[in-house]
């Protein structure tokens, strides 16, 4: 803005200097070309009063003095006129300078007014911009505060969610541990009950077997006394009946075992494994062991596991009830031979 003011003030100043220079040049030219006045010729108006009063020399002297006076008067008049002209020109120059100064003052005033208006406009714009910046900063502060509050709320929500998730996880783990403990307790109770039941069943079976053996021995002694003469006959009949019964119950055992058997990948036809099965009169299988291996551990273990999976053969209870001696003699411990082709029905 200052540069523009300088530019606006510089042009009139240069113009004024140019005008002054032009006036000075004109004055110089006018002085240099001023007309040179011819010497005024003496105008002699003499009245001859007395021809004899003066001499010719005196007359010429007086004439020269008069001519000098006239020339001096003419030069004085010319100087006065020139002074008046110079004064007039000076007054005109002064008036021009005053007008130029007034014009420049007016321009300066107008420039100052424009500068003041521009400054006021700039101040208004700056104030407006400052107000807009203040409002923008206030909006930004509000946004930042809202963002901070939202972030704080989000973090609080995350912490609450994490705390809730941790509590739920703890509750879940506690519930899982409680279920595990309950299941373990039920398993132990069931195992204990099963063992107790097995022990009771075993004790009962042993008691029944002992009674049966005692009864059988008593009957045998009685029969021996009554049928002493037919001992050989009865023995032959018993062996025959025993062989038939054994073959029938062996088939029952193979059928039960075949239902529980799962053929291992290594089993081949022609393999034979002999196992010894221990049973109670109730038909419960209490033990199974390999007496002679087939040479393939997988097939041997599959036969043993199949017998254990059978668990109980109900038909044995009828045999032990109808013929306890035959059960004790043949199936309290029974050796069976298993082949893959026999089991894979």
C-alpha cells in the first residue's frame, strides 16, 4: 500500500518539476531573446533666445547630457517593465506552485482518505478473519473436547466390556471346573459303585459257587453211595453231555465276541490265538488272558478287547443254575481258540 501511495505521489511531483523546468526554460529564452532597444535619439527642442549667450560647444554638451538622460530613463523604464514582467511571471509561478501544492495536498488528502479507508477495510477484514479464526478455533476446541469425551467413553466401554468378559470367562471357567469336579465325583462314585457291585457280585458268586460246590459234593457223595455200580456209565454219559453242552456254549461265546470284534488291518486268515476266559456263574467275564499268541499283536489284542467288551454272557447263568458242576468244570475258566474267519461272520 505504501508503494502504491509513493507511485501516486511520484507522478504529480515529477509533473510539477517538469512544469517548473519548462517555465524556467521559457524565462531563459525570453530573456535571451529580449529586443534590444536602439539608443534613443536625442530630441532637441531648443529655443534660441539669445544666439550670442552660448557657444556651440556648450550647446553640444547640453545636448549630450539630455540624450544621456533620455537613454537612462528608457533603460530604467525597460528595467521596470522587465521587473514587472518577472514579478508577474513569478506571481504566476507562485500561483501555479500554490495550485500544484493545493492539488498535491488534495491528492495527498484523498490518498490518505483512501489509505484510511483501505486501512479501515483491512482492519475490518482482519477483525472478521480474527473472529472467524476464533469461531473456528472454538469449533475445533469443541470438536476436540467431544472427541476426547467420545474417546474416554469408548475406553470406559472397552474397559467395562473387558471386565465383563473377564468376569464371564471366570464364571465360565468356574462352571467348567465345577462340571469337571462333578463329573469326576460322579465318575468316581460310579467307579466305586461298580467296584462295590463287582465285589459284592464276586462275593455272592463265590458264596453261591461254594454252596453249589458243597451241594454238588453232597449230591455226588450221595450218588456215589447209591450208584456205585453205575459209576462208569454215569461218567460216560456226563462226558458225552458235557461235550455237547461245551460245543453249544462255545458257539454262544463266539457269537458274542464276534459282535464286539473289530478286524485290525494286520489280521489275516489262518491266524489262531488261544485265550483263557474267567467267568462267574452270573455270566460276568472277570478276566481274559492270551495263552498262545497268533504271532500278530494287533490280532491278539483285538480278540482280548472283544471278549472284554462282551462283559457278560447271560446264557451262562442258566447253565450254572441247571448244572453248576458242569459250569465250574468247563466255564469258570474256559480256553477258546479264535480265528479271523471264525469271528468275521
